[in-house]
């Protein structure tokens, strides 16, 4: 049986619980330090409470401790990892190999995507040194993932939705060099989302003021079965900086997609318990996105560029005519007063405006600036949808079969929750006989069905009842059953344990450059133990990088200028400019890769 996991982001405890309620099998969350999203830190008290909540549903919590560390931080990082184990975290996501040189509790370690998990040989190495899971590079095709699966047995996790780094994960130093904010230290300035000018080597501007490095958001919802076939068992939603409405909507959407797949095959099952009832219809186009792409799932394609750094939203229709204060659109049925709309003007710049009123297909926005006939209108803020998500938008219940047998002197209540957890409660009674046994039986069934905010949904069978019981007594039986069943579930929950055993397995190369992100003595010791004889320090240690960014995404190909795949004429050097910053583009056509160099 293949276990499939839906993994959602948690900015905080509230967001994590919402993800669980909307169908996540696991969530990942940052601690107070050393998470790759510096602005999404949490106390261990909140993380412990999130663990307790998640484990009720046999869902998991993973701590992100995936920045690189300097020597002065190693002990604090170790203590954080120990505490993560002690409070119930199920695994820790890490980047820095220094952690494998420490004496740690038996908590599974996951290799963050920042460890450059692109080659089968690299993933196999990470498996052999003790990682329980490897989080794959976003740039991989389905075929490449399948090749990794053939070479390994380690769990494979793949991003399926959310923002995409234009650079290979962990191989971007643009933010560190140009702003002093290191992506590998959790504080990326996202300079790749800025508008750039593109020049040739003669100083001629080819493109002006465009978001040439800003990639559309990933949406692999149509490829989940392909990913399973390729060997992926954990589907990850990006977004630890996203709001709770985003987490609810996107988690619920992927829960529905995955459940549809699971229902078609006896060979798959989800990794947690409970069924979700939604009070809204999830729609990924109604949450933040810059448009969608499947990136390199089926190889290189054009159309990866978003053209913006902001949320685009859902396409609504095209402007047919305009007047002084309003415009007529070919399809305005879905728009309502208070919605936010956006559009690209004739120069390709994105503008946004609030809708003041809607009268059939006539839209009156707050401003008509830059709107013209033929403009394509997108809705990036749906007022009614947002209102639904702001309230109670889902409930998650664990189905349990309950049998109630009533005899002359005892009540016997048996329950089974479907996860192999059974309870058997015997309650003595000395009640008098009832004058209406059918009504009493019906009352018992009704009262046991009122589980309210508890995690269980009882399916009840009750024997004939010849005795009278007050509703308050019946309610106490129900509460007692819920307590017993909850305690027994918690006692049965077992975390997977995994202990790193040091080895001298050879690394895939005998030298590593600055992209290995070695920033402390223990990480250096790790590589030396694995037979690496030449180790270059990290950029954060003061090394000047040879390249600022490594990309599979190629601006030449995106613009139709590739001399290899598009038969375009050979061009000279190309440069990106933003303000006083000038970057040289380097093209390795044999590898079909692009990189940026400070110029």
C-alpha cells in the first residue's frame, strides 16, 4: 500500500490547524530561528500545541530548520532540534550538513530542496547518509523524477503548488550580494521579482521595464497521478508567508484532487485520518497567484514568465467598450461590488483597481485609468469568496462505529475508529423501566450523534432500550466515550524514529564549490569525512561568488532568441539592468542552463 501525503504550509499555529482542518496530512512550520522564511517564526509552545492538534488526526508536523549556520549558532540549532523531538515534531527539514555531525535524538531528517536535489547520484548519497526524505528540485521533469526513483528508495517529496524560485533552490546569491540579505539565511529580498531592462552587448535595449526573472506560480494539480507514478509520495504546497485564507483554499483544493485519485485505486491511501466537509468550493485561481505553470514537468516550454510580481487572479473577461466612468465586459456575471480587478495596459504594466458597482455587464471601477477596449480583466480579490473563507469553512471528522448495548444492570459501549483503535466501556446502572422504549432508543442515538466540535463522527447502533435515562446522563456517556477514544488514539500514535549513523560514504564529487553552502566547521568536517578534498566556503562566509544565480529557466528561450532550440540567430552578450545594477547573462547551451554574473 502506497501512502500519499498532502503537505501544507503553516505560517503559525492558527494557519497550521486550518491546514489540518481542510485536509492536510502534514504541515511544515518554522521555529523561532533558522527557518528559510525569517518572517514566519513561531514559539515552541505554539508548535507543541500544533503537534497535539495534528496528532489527533494522525497528521504530522515538520519543523523547518533549513538555513545554513555559522559556528556560533550550531549549539542553539542542536538544542532546537532536540526540543523539536521532545515536543512531538515528526521530522526536521534541514539544509546544513553540520547537523549530521551532531549527536541528535532519533528524529527523521528531511533534506531540504536547498541541498540541490537534482541528480540521482546526489539523492542516493543523501539517502545513504541517513536522510529519511529528500525534497526534490522544482526544475525536475517527470522523467527525471522517475530516474531518481529507480536509483533510490528514500521518500521523495515534490512541490506541487505555489511560488517558484527562478534559480535552482539554494543556488541563488542575488539577494545576498546586492542587498546583504541571504536567501540561505532565510531573508531573501526577492530581487528576481523586480522589473529589469535587457540590453545587448552594444548597449541597445531589447526589452524595457519587464519582470524578466519573475516566474508564474506552480500548479501541478493535473499531474498528481503522474507524480505518483514517477515515485513521489509527498505533495508539498509552498507558502509559509501566505495568509490563512490561501492555506484553507489551496489545501482543500488539493485534498479533493488527491481523494479522487485515492478513490480509484486500492493501492493508495492517505497518511492521516478523518474526512473533510467543506462549506465552500475551492478554486486555486481565487487565491494569490501570478498565473500558473507546470514548469519543466514535460520538458522545456515557453510561457513561464509571469510578467508581474503581483497576484494576477482569475480571468473574467475582455473589455468590449468604454465610456467616461465605466466599461462593458463580455462576461461580468461573476463580479460584484467590492471585488478587486487587475489588467495589463498596452505597455504590459499591471494595474489594479476596486470595483464600485456592477450593472449586468457594465462595470464601474474606482478609476478608469489605463483601461481600453480589448483589455483582459482578471479578478485578484473576490469579496464573497474571501468572506466564506474568513468564517468556519470546513470541518474534519474521524468516523467511528459505536455499538451501545443496554442490559438490566450495565451499559456497554464499544467503538472502533477505523484506525485499529478500539474502546470498550462498561457503565453500571440501576434505572427504572421506560414507558416508551422506541423513543428512548431514538434519544440515545440522537444524543450520541451530537459530537459538535469534537473530532469524531459516530455511526451508532443501539440495542432495544427498556430503561429510562436522562439526557444529561446520556450526554455524559458520549463525553466519556470521546475522552476514552481520544486518549487511546493518542497512546497509539507512534512517531517514526531514525538515528543518523556516521559513515564515510563517498560524496558524488571530490570537491565542492561555494554552492554547497558550507559556512561552519562541522559542515566542513562532514564533507571531509565523505572524501571531499577541496571545500570552498559559502558566500555568506565572505567568498565572492563566480555566479549570482543558476537557472534552468532561460531568458533567451522565453523570448524566442534561442539559437539551439528555436533556430534564432546567434547573439552577443546580454545584460540585465535595474537602477544602477548591471548583471551579465551567461548561457551554457550544452547544459541548457543560464546563470547571472555581477558586472
